[in-house]
C-alpha cells in the first residue's frame, strides 16, 4: 500500500485504527499510540500519541522503546500493529498468563506456525536490553525477542486472526471475507 496511513484504511466502513483500538480497549487498561508521520491523525481517538525518541525511522522497536520511556510506571507492554486489525479478543490475558506461568519477560504469539513478534507482551525490565540492541544498529523485533528468551505460544484463532494487510489485494480479500 506504499507510504499511506494504514490507520485510516477502511474495512467495512471502519478505519483500521478504530478496529485495533476497539479490540485493545477490551484487553488492556491503557492505550498509547506510537506514531511518527501520522501522529495528528491518531490524536482525535483520545489516547496519548507518542513519537520515537530516536532520530530517523528506526522501525517498531524504536516505538516500543519510546513507550517504555514515556510511561515509566508501565510494567507490561502489549504491541499491536494497525495493519493487523484482527487478533484474538483474549490474546493479552493468554500471553500474560503464559509469562507468569513460565517466568518469562516476553512472550510472542504463534499462529498456524507463523510468529507474530509485533503482537508480543514485553516486560519493562527489558528496556535496557532494547536500548542497547538499538544502539548496536540492530532493528529486527523477532531477533531481539529471541535474544531476550521469548516464550513462543501457539494461539488458536479463526480467520481473520493475525491477517496482516500490506497490499490492496490483501485488503480486497479481507473485505470479501469479513462482511
């Protein structure tokens, strides 16, 4: 879809951002939106919008780092991408339970054999590791999580769970299958 604001992309007359926020609001206490280029679009949703603390576009990990810095009292951060508007309605509680039962500081869902690092639950104590990782020039979310000992949890969910929309063709397919 190029460099468009995916949060504004419409699916069945609702923007992706509204779909994700609706799902998140049932699962978490607070929502913070990490947005750089389109920050002004997200402000009317009524949640805090933060920008990356680092210069240049360094990818999702820079947004995660900024969220931990901006919200110092946060313990756990659940990540959700705006271009994956459908994820299980109990995902956060499932991941939190797995972290506590397995004494882990980060957990990532796996669905149909595919990993979803940008739908992970991450403990704030990993901020120093994240900052060091970014300082080293690394950017890969999955690689950083692996270095942190991420627990991978298989999640069962029906279509369209975890469908990531990056092209007009994918959007068209999703529209046909979610009416």
